[in-house]
């Protein structure tokens, strides 16, 4: 009975996290594209106003402010999945106590938003862990704090009750974290 309630709460939490991250990702992408268009518009105006230095200086300050906002507030959407960098960023030392095992598995790319006309793609990465809950949470925090956009698509936790886990100093969980590395391969083609 207790396992089913934990499972139910875990599933509800996973669905909620997936929905919120999806909404934030789509909103961030739209805002990112609007800001990019505004930057291009302002740069065009700057080129047309070469004789008007005061207006040019004002526009230059405005462009810097928008670029600063874009850098500080929005997640980057790179041109490639770059799974190796993600794995390096999220890997924890396997010390046999707080992290007994950690495995990364990359899946096949797919559209970022099914049914939408968007060039964005996602590369799924699954992180399977036998570790303390704090270590699992550290991986989640690291994924969400990266400069690039990584969605937490799923989280599955189980609490092993076998002999191997009876005499441990720190209680451990088995976790499977489903992540999605969002990228824009079309942008990569247009800049080459």
C-alpha cells in the first residue's frame, strides 16, 4: 500500500514537472526568437543611422542591454545535442557510499514538440543511479542549472529492500532520470 502511494506521488510529480518544463521551454524559445528578431532589427537601424552618432550610441546601449538580458535570463539552445558535455557535467564520482552506480544512456533524436512546426530537436539521455536521494537531487539541480536548455522528462525512484541495502550507512534509492537535451540543428545549417 505504501509503495503504491509513493509510486502514485512519484508519477504525479513526474507529470507535473514534465508539464511545467514543457511550458517554460516553449515560452523561453518564443521569447528567445522575439529578442533575436529585435536585435537584428536594431542592428539594421544602427547601420542606417551612421551619421547620427547620438542615436547610434543609444541603440548600441539598447542592444547591449538586450544581449545581457538574453545571456542572463534565457537558456541557450545550441546547434547540437552535445551529449558528451552533458554527461561530463552531470557525472558524479562513484564512491560506493553516496553513489554506488551511475549509468548514462543516449536515445534517438526526435522533434522537441510533437505536432508543432518547429525545427527544435531533442536528444533523450537517461541517467540510471544507485545512490542517495541527495545525489539524485544533485544531478537534477545540475541539469536545470546548465546554460543550455535541458528538460527533465521523467523521474522514477524506487527504494530497494534487499540484503545488499540493509547494512548501508546512508539509505540509497534506485533512480532513473529521463532528460531531453534541446537543440536547433537548422540554426547550425544556416550559420555554416
